[in-house]
């Protein structure tokens, strides 16, 4: 899970850098509005890449899931102010 998310993040960020560099190195010579549009698209990619890289997968353990150790789970529940049923 982690490797796939990391790979997707780096692919998206690589695409972001490629868009930005190609916009100002090549595309601006032919069309300034297209270069600006490419930079706007590149500006939107990093937040989306961060959301994709940090989303929880179906097999990932979430912060409040039980760990399986009853003593540890009891301690965390007490710390969080929750009562075990």
C-alpha cells in the first residue's frame, strides 16, 4: 500500500515539475497563455498529490482502530476518556 501511494505521489509531482519546466522553457516561445495555463495546472497538482499520498487504504490501520493488545487498547481508551463495552 505504502509503496503504491509513494509511487503515485512521485509520479504526480514529477508531472508537476515537468509541466512547469516545459511551460517556461519551451511552450512560452509559442504561446504565453498556454504556458500560464500549464502553470495553473501544475499549481493544482501538489495538493491533490498530497491527498492521494495520505489517504487511508482499506488495509491500513487507522489511529483509533484497536491494536489487538487488550492491555494497550484499554490504556488508550482510558486516556481518550472512552469506556469499553
